[in-house]
C-alpha cells in the first residue's frame, strides 16, 4: 500500500499526523507528507483511518 498527500489540497489540519504519526508528518510548509514509501502492514489500518479522516480528501493512493 502506497499513499501520497496532494499538497495543493491539504489544509494542514493535523488529523493524519495525529492518527498515524509513524507515516505522516508535516513538511516545512506545514503541509502533510507521507513518510513511509510503502505503508508497513502493521500500520495499514491506521494509515487507512488517516486517509479516511482527512476532511478534504487530500490523501490518495500512490501509483
Ligand atoms: S488530514 Fe488531510 S488536510 Fe489534514 S494534515 Fe492530513 S492531509 Fe492535510
């Protein structure tokens, strides 16, 4: 599973970084980014929850 953040859409709310801090972090522009090139199996559930919790659907499948 690979995810990415569409930075033009991200509003920097912090939902994803709060739910799944192992795979989401803020970049220098206060936009979220995915820090796991491949989401590890044991984090897929929380990464999926983060994706589904994004209020502006900025987290999308990569590739
Ligand atoms: S939940 Fe969505 S809008 Fe909020 S920081 Fe993450 S990607 Fe950005």
